[in-house]
């Protein structure tokens, strides 16, 4: 998939191993790199369902966003960036047709 970043500073951090480890710690930095590599290697979002690091749609105030597990409780938050957004008839995201995502942030979604 095509992987974009909402914030250029966060993009630069994710593309610099030394900076990523300094800001996020060794374990989380490793998980972030792994999840980004998985996203880039996927043909579409549905490919992420079979990989480690649970990928799921968020609810409530975070509706329309997705998350990938990092180290508990931290998640890599991203959104489909296809235009138009591929939707199913029930209004959910059609994972089979998402080919571009935008990385937004790292967050504890349980706060």
C-alpha cells in the first residue's frame, strides 16, 4: 500500500532508526518499523488481518480511524486515504479496496 504521513516530523522520526529509538524506546521503535513495513508490503488493507499486531477499526470519537497494536497500551493510528473512501453498503470501510493509508500518530486509545 501507499503509506503517507499527516505530519512531516513524525514521518522523519519513523524513517530515522536512531531518532525513533530515542523518542519511543527500543521495543516500541521496533514495533513501529515492523507495522510500517507490513503496511507498505500489503496490497490492500485486508492483507493486514492475517498479520500479527491486530489491525482494527476504532469506534466512537475515533470512528473512521484504524489502529495497529504496538506495545500495550500504545497503538499506531492511521486512516484510509483513498479518494473516494471505499465503503461497504453498511457504511463500514471496504478493506479490500483501501490501497493508501495516512499515518497519524501513536496513541493510547484507552484514555
